[in-house]
């Protein structure tokens, strides 16, 4: 999660969902977050529950890393 200046935002909650399962992570000082153990090759929906923004769909693939970046609009 990056602010308008491209700097990482600390402490932003990021939620991931698929089917009836969900989990939450919190960004670090660089604005990065991760979800470990996502083994299913499905489309996950990521959102920022404390901020107004559109959810982002990200396709997961077994054995692959998927990168998603949220950035504030200028």
C-alpha cells in the first residue's frame, strides 16, 4: 500500500477472500503485506476494509507468487 507520494503506508489492513474463507494481514513500514499458504489456483478478492476502494481480484496459481499493489490516486 503506497500513499500519493509513493511511500509505504504502515498498519493498513488488507483482507483476502475466496469462497467462504477470509484472512486479514497488516502492512509493514514499506506498505507490504503477504498471505502465506495459498495453495488453491483460484481467484482471490483483496480489499482494504478500513479504506474506501474497489476490491481487486487476483488469480492465484499453485507454486507461484502473485503481486498486488494498492496505490492512492493523485
